[in-house]
């Protein structure tokens, strides 16, 4: 612990002094308290509709390996929510109930009304003259640069990286500004994307968010927790870390990239065979064509040889898959966007099935979306 704090102090020293500036938005978060007028209640809304056609034509209409916009050949709602926020000088609160196919897929293990909580948290500022906050409840996870909110991202679909890391967390979060360019966050959590805890020990997470200039953000996250439960009785301690970059999100050319890796320890008595790890890498870019049109692209690779995160739907061992996609974005108004994206998945394994349920190593998705949001 002493070494960790010494490292943070050293980082603070080498950054030097600097005044505050307009910060790059961290799209890994879903909160936006910084834009909320002090002493006011803010009410917002968001509707993300989509139509997707999977050329493998799954018979159940559920596309494999995704929780966002997961339905085939039907017009549906990925996520709709109401966003209620309040903040004064020392208190902040947020309530975001949500509905849609994303909720159905991603909250399947939660009980009762907990299934419909996108966020619900309260925060207290500890000192009047410093932005040190303690928040408790359900909040957006910092892992990867993609959240559940599609409008904030260069592509409409989410990468495999974000689909297989937490979108939300439940617990306590401490926000500690170390420098105008550097923020630290500490997390005490119920577990890996869990509202209701499924075992006794709590988990911990850390986050360092560094903005070297107005156009760039670097983010480093960690997670440590016991993942043993009735659903995963062979699992022990999980170690996870990711690093991502966001560059020039409001400029003519934007870039995002993320790499991460995890190690899942097994319980005593379980075979110590190799392969209890997983990793991924992805990069996405966007070019603005004019005031209304832009074009985006992404490539990625996900490697999970022991199926710690991804269980194949076919009779193969492990999950190894890459994807590439292109997306056209039309800004209809400042708070409405239409998108059309084509995404191709390719693997050296037969991870998919076609419309005759024959195993295949490819899948192609064509998807459109219309997304509208507002704040008042």
C-alpha cells in the first residue's frame, strides 16, 4: 500500500502545476454531474431504437455473444431511461431507471425491481474546499471506454471488450483529485457486475484518469475480487486490468483504443491446466465529413481460451474471435442521431451457426439505429 501511494505522489510531482481546462469526456462513465447546475434538479431522457439483421438468421432471434441490441430481424428498443439528478454544494444524487433489450440481457441475474436500475446513487462531498466525493449505490463501471449509452461512442454496436466486462457496479466509490490533470477513484464493490452480492467477500477496484491535454484522456483500471458462487463454484480470486485511450472526441478525426487482460484463479482441487486467462485489444476511429455526416470504423480481437468470460454456443473449446465494422453516422439534430453499421465476425473456430443450425466460423450483422436524448 505504501508503494502504491508513493507511486501516486511521484506521478503528481512529474505532472507539474497547471490550471484547469476543458476536459475530455470519459465515455467509460455514464454520469455527468459536472454539467449539472448547482442547487437544481435535472430531468433527462434517452431512447435508443434499433433494427438488426444477422445474416446467419438465428432461429430464436437472439444473436449470440452480445447484450447490446441483441435481437435479430425485429424493430426494438435497446435502452430507454429517465434520468433524474440533483446536486448542491455538498450533496449529489442520481436515479436512472431503464428498460429495453439491453436490460433483459444484462440484468438477467438480478432479482425483482433491481433489474431496471441503470444507476441509483447518492454522494457526499467530504470537504467544502476540495472535490473529494464518496458515492454509494449503483453506478456506471469505468472498465473500457464504452458504456451502455450508444450516443457517446464512435460506433453504434459495442465491442466484445465492453460486452464482457462490467457495464455497472454496486458499492461505494471514492473520488480523489490528485492534480488538475489526474483523478483517482477507489471502489469497494459487491462483485463483478453485481447489484445483489452472491458471496461474502467484497471486491475492490481502482481507476486513474489522466488528461495530458485538452484532446487526450488516458485511463487505467484494476479489479480484484473473489468470484466463487453457486453459478461458478470452481472460481477463486479474479485479477483484471484495462488501459484505454480517448483522443480528440470533438475533432475532425477521433480515436479510441482499449487493451485489457484478466486472470481467473481456480479453487483448490481444480486442475491447474493452462489457459485461465483472457485478453482483448481494439481500436476505433471516426472521420467527420461535414456538419451532419461522419464515418467510423473498428477492429478488435478477443482471446478467451478457457471460456472464463465467453461460453461458445457451439461444441468448440474456448473463444477466439475478431471483428471489423464500419458505421455511417447522421446527426439529425444536436440531440438525435441515425446510424447504419455493418459488422463482420471471423474466427478460426466454428463459433456461430447459420439458419440451418450448421456451425460456421463467420457472422455478419447489418444494423441501424435511431437515438434521441434530452436534458432539462
